[in-house]
């Protein structure tokens, strides 16, 4: 996922797909999002980490699905009619992420995004790129590369 550049004095905006996990709002850079779909039947795959919910068939392709709350260490909640699968793509890898609800697409001024290093500088923040502030709402910007564990992308 592209890092936010704050140089050259130009007000750059970052387009973010905002979604809920429990009561907090999170976001992915829209350039990483392929599509958003309703919850569908997920086939469990044995011997996978517990945060991998299983796989789905997406137009003839097998797509792994991650339970984002489990991956981030959040308490689990029941699925609802608002539960969605956000399909993201990193390099050539597509992965589905289960979220409680997709709220909207936001444009956040790059100057209103604090990097994760300013929040905390420890291992628990490796899934966070930064925190965006728009109209008094805080959007936790997630690091898709770290969440998926893309080869060569982790520290």
C-alpha cells in the first residue's frame, strides 16, 4: 500500500474505503480494493491459521478469506446483514476481508493522516499505516501488506 507523502506543499487527498469493525472505523486505500460483496458461503480449509476463515469461489477463482477482527486481535461478533467481504489485491494476490459493514468512500487530506509511528512504535501497530482525521472522525488506516503477510513486504 502506498505510503502517504506530505512533501512538495501540494494538498494531496487519499481515497479510502471506510468500514466498521465492532465500533471503530477503519480504512483501506481505495487503490487496493477490487470489489465489495455480500457475505457468501465460505469453505473452511483445514490446517490454516484461525484468522483465515476459508475460501470462496469468485467468478471461477478460489479466493482466500480473512476474518479481519481475528487477524487484528479484536473480539469476535456475529455476522449481520451488513457484513461484507472487501476484496483487496496486493501485487498479484487477491484476498477477501470480512468486515462488519462498509460505511463509505472518503477523501482524506494527506496532511490529516498521522503515521502509525506517531501513535506507537511497537510490534502491535504493524497492521496500522496511520490514523486519518476527517470531520472529527478517526479512521484507522490499515496496512494490507502486513495483514495478508505478502512475501517480501513484511519487516
